């Protein structure tokens, strides 16, 4: 009996040891996920050349980068060191960046033709517009939306390219529309922000003091946009009124960016603003070399900005402190894009009418 008790005590002690170890492991403080390691100085690791100029933006979709060129080419990059893959070649110059919806890419050319191209390179459809297409393209599961310089806003069938309806406004439409809960919203040169139903009826308009040409972004019930009246707005869609607006000192014609409690916006007095998303308070601002017309990129605790210059700027998200810069040999003509642990951007040589996609990292290897 004594031997049995001793054996039982050993098993009990062993069980308690295992249980205690398991609890300690379970309640052990989780290590924080580290942010991407972006450190300056940056240097080119790979460069890929192509003819013409990129149309404004490098677009990331399903771990592939897409862009269009002024020579009517549509390209993709799978990995930085593996070169370009030509998806589609048009006989007419493209003038828009690609707009991607699932497996389909939408782009338009200088003769106002919209293309729907499958990612495998197959042309699904192509259709012509009588007026000059002047806005970005927005998509839903069944429809695409865009505007013209004559003030017409169109809805087309995504799968066929057939026109479903059109709406006439009071000015050119140059903003990128958004679709929020069965409402289509876009800015116009007649100073109005338009709110349309999905069948093309104007629900209401909100007037600002200037043309609305930049991209619109939203979060929950709030819509953020800039105007040529030199204000940046936060608009409450439910209450149909401005929650706050901030004087920027320059026209706002750019891609704003929301990140956590911040809103980042560039104005045409060459200033990057970091605003409090809740009340519009300016948390910090920094000068950049020139006007910015490209999307910005957030990498970890840093924000990357390119402008109509040869400089890539990097600032700390919270403080605005300068974190470094990269100066290219030619003018940067695209957004900075974080891709495969490095920064990708495009530069343009006007003399040779040719470009390079440059992949940058800190070369610590």
C-alpha cells in the first residue's frame, strides 16, 4: 500500500508540473508582430525598362503589380527580379491607370475607348464613348461607373460594356467615384458632391466653394475629400452635413489616406498634412518638393510620398519627423509601393521617352 501511495504521489506531482508549465505557456505575453523593415538609405536593387510613361499608379492585386503605359501597353510584375510581363498591347495610347475588379482589368485610351481585359490577357470587351473620359473608374460586382469632361456620369454593365444609364451634371467629372451602401458618390467641377441611387437618380448634392477633383475615401458614415476652395472636408453621410473642414492653403487634388486615427492629405502648396480623423486638428505638416498627384504608401510606422520631382520622401506617421529620402536620376512618375520587402516606383526619362520600374531596398544583404 505504501509503495502504491508513493507511485500516486509521483504521478500527481508530475501532473501538477505539466499543468503549471502549460498555464505559464498559455498566459505568456504574446510577442508583437513586427512592422515591415524599411530603413534608409535606400538603393536600387533591380531596374526594369519599358517604353513610354507610366499612367500614374502601380496597382497591387493578389501579390502582383499591374500598370499601364502611354504606349498602350498593360504590364504585370510577379517578382522584382523577374522582369515585366506584357498582358495586353493596344494600338492606341492608354491614358488611365488600370482599375482592377477580381480577374478583370479596366483601362481607357486617348480615343475614349474603355477596355475590359482579363488578367490572362484576353480582351473581354471594348467600347467607345463620344465624350472624353475624365474620371477614374469604380466597379461593383455587376456595374462600372465613370464620368466625362462634358459632365456626364455613366453606368455600364461590367460583363458586357453596355450602357445602363447616364446622368448629366453641371461640370466636368474628374474625381474617382465611390460606392457606399447602394449610393454612388463623386465630385464635380460644378463644386458639388453628388449622391446617386444605383438606378441613376440624384438623391442630393452638397456644394463646396470649389471644384472637387480628387479621390474620395470613406470610413463608416464619414466621407473625406478635398476641394479647389483649399479646404479638406469630413462629411457625415447620414446627417448630410460637414462634420469638420480644414484650410490647407492650397488646392486639394490628390489621394487622401486613412490610417487608424489619422488622415493624410497633400495640398498643392506642396504640403503633406497629418490630420486627426475625429476633429480635423492638424497634428503635423511637412513640406514636400512639389505637387503630389500619386497615392501614398504606409510601411510600418512610416509614410512614403512621391511628387512631381525626383524625390521619394519618408516621414514618421506619428510625429512627421523626416525618416530619409531617395533621390532618383530622373523624375518619379508613380506612387511608391511596398512589394516583396522593398519599395517599388517608376521614373521617367523625357529625352528618350522611356521609363524604369525601380525596386529599392537598404542593401543590407
